[in-house]
């Protein structure tokens, strides 16, 4: 068996999971040619960091995130998974690349989430650091890509970029789109009623203007998000 290549160790630690196809394509290794170390786990689908092993529906999601890492590797400066802002924003990874002087929140799409779920995800970026950019990498047909582009344009409060997964190797121009225009009411989908935004501090509802001013100044932060009937409720601390 071949010795484990140092680049493969580094990649596995960074992403948690590498499919059998990715092992062959990017490292020239068959699964049978890998000398497993105690922290590694080989399954029928691919190679895992044992501590990050997952089962079920998110397998394709993890594989697409790994593909982003592999294709962007020549220009990656930083890469972090599980980079959460309180309990509100959970990007698939937070990264920086040589050509973009700002943190980039990665969201990968395998076609499982609907418009409402994407709307909630994007609106939450109101509470991300103002310099963040949102990068969406998607699998799917033209109709899915068109839908994602519309949802981003209507809801994303940060500069954004949408690419098909097959275009990743050409991601050098980083042609960011403008964030959605500021509106007085929360963004809504075409099929839903307008929702109300409320803020709760120490168990009590507080004025929206004051809360958003304190959030912008960094005096408060969002610790949790709760979706109720017609209301987006943000718990502050």
C-alpha cells in the first residue's frame, strides 16, 4: 500500500470527507491504496475523518463542499468549517481567497432546500459582519440555478456570487453581485404574507430600531433565532 500523501491528510482534516471519486481524480489513489491511520474511516462512499463521520441525506452536501475546497485550493488562504455566528448563521465554510479581500461565507446547494428555507438562511446574514460576502455553489439544472439567483437577488443583504459546481475551476474573476436594496419591511416570497421582525432581550420584546442600532454598534448580538407564525423573533444578549 502507498504511504498517505501529506496533501491528502491536510485536505481530510480541512473538509472531513473525500469521496472515492475525488480520491482518484485529485490524488490518484484508489481506496485500497490508502494506509488508514487511526483517525480515518473508510466507507463504501469514501474516506472520513472519523470524528466528523456522518450518515444519511447530507452525504452529497459534504461531497460538494469538499469539491469546492479541492477546486479552489490554488487560491485558498483560509478555510474553516463550522464557522457559526451565534445560532443564526451557519455557513458550510468560511474562507478567504487571494483575489478577494474579505471573508467569504460558503453555502452549497444540492437542490434539497426550498425557497422558504433559502429565504430564512439569506435574511439571517443581516447579522453577519458587514464585510462578509456570500458564495453559493450549486448542483442542478438551469431552472434550479435561475431560482437560486432570484432568491439571492431578493434576499441576500451581502455581496453574493452564484456558480454551478462544474464552473468552480474557473472561479478566478469573482464577479460579485450587489446585495439586495434596503427595504422597510422584511423581504417576502411571492407566495407568503409579509413577516414581522421582533427582538427579545432578557425575555422581553424591545423596540426594533433600538435593537438594530445596538446590534450595529456591537453592543448586542443575536444568540438565537425563532420562526413563529408571521414573526421572525431574534433573541439578543
